[in-house]
C-alpha cells in the first residue's frame, strides 16, 4: 500500500511515521527497506482481500494521475464489503492496474463490484505474450471498422485468441494491454500504443480493438472524456451487433422457408412419380 493517513492526509511510507489504513482505519507499519519499494503494511492481514504487492510498473502508471485518485476506498453500502481501487477518478471511473496473474473468479468479482471500470494489463509479464500479439496483429486485424473517428484506430478481429491471453477475453469491461512496460529496451513502434479490447457482449462474433496513444488515453482519463467516448463506442457496437443478429435471424428464417418449400416440392414430385 503506497498511502496511509495521518490527520486524514495521504502520506507515503517513511521511517518513524505513524499512520492508519484509509480502508479499515487500523495502524499500519512503514516498510522502508532497500529491496522493495517503500510501502505501508498492515500488522496482520490486509483489510482488502484483493490487495497484491505493487511493482515499479504499477507506480509508474499511478504517478500519471492525481494523488487524490490513487488507492481510493469503496464500500458496498448494503453488504459493507470494502475494497481499495488502484485509481478512481472524479467521475467514478475505476482503473485497476494488473501485473500479476489474477484468478478468474476474482476478476469477475472486481468487475461486478466496481462496474464502471477499465483494466490496464502489463503485457510484458510473460515473454510469449508480445510475440503472440504481434503475430495476431499482422494476421487478424482487419480494416478500420464503421466507427468514424480520427483517433483511436479501431479494428475488427475474428480470431481474438491469437492476439491476447485467454484469461482476458471474456471480460465484461474494457481491457487495455500495455506492451511497453517498464525497462523494455525494444524500441518497436508497435509497443508504444495501448491496445484496448472491448467486451464481446457488445461486439458479438468479431472483437473490437482500439489502438490508442498513451498520451491520448491519459488525457481522456484526466478530462473525463474516456467514459463518454468508450460508452458511445460500446453503444454503437451493441446496436451493430443487434442489427447483425436480426439480419442473421432473418436470413435463417428465409433459408428455412426455402428448405421447406424445396422439401414440399420433392414430396409432390415423388407422389406424381408413383401415379
């Protein structure tokens, strides 16, 4: 945990300081060794079961946003369930920065709890993920789709499992993959943009991928434009999916009628031959 409270003010860990957790209000200990980043630790079990150790990658992303948005506590008024989001903006958009493996049940639980959220995933954790993405991008990204905008570039992808780890393919919220990470020496231009995978529930058979510049993403979060733009795109995708589903249903019905007509014709032909 990066921040604790002293007199209700957020402070970073430093030797000799005494502070409390912003979630449970229990005393926390400043951990200021040489091997790990300075942080606050609970005396026993962390009050948020979703807590995980932070990496330099986490801190790098968090530093791009206001301190007041970082490590924001959120409690369910009905159940009392408490969690501390990596980032929650002034318009209540939650961003979770995910480096380590996450259990699928926990992933779904976080999405259900926060609802209005975005994942930012470190695509450099496993060595095979970036080469797989490059191969999938070269083979599976089709032309920019219907959404008329200058930035970002938006693509329709069929074989999405060729591009991204399977653990993220059924997410109910947008998932952004960061292939630049921290300390990557590869200067490939493919690493610089962020790649946003929108939920399948709104895009249907084809998945929707947006290629977004880092600066544009950060600015859209700070300004509040992300929620509006992403929401409009998802609404447009859902309408297109509904239209496509309706057209497919109509085509199946027409095909079914043709097949029934051909079947009846074959029966009549057989009867005529008998007589």
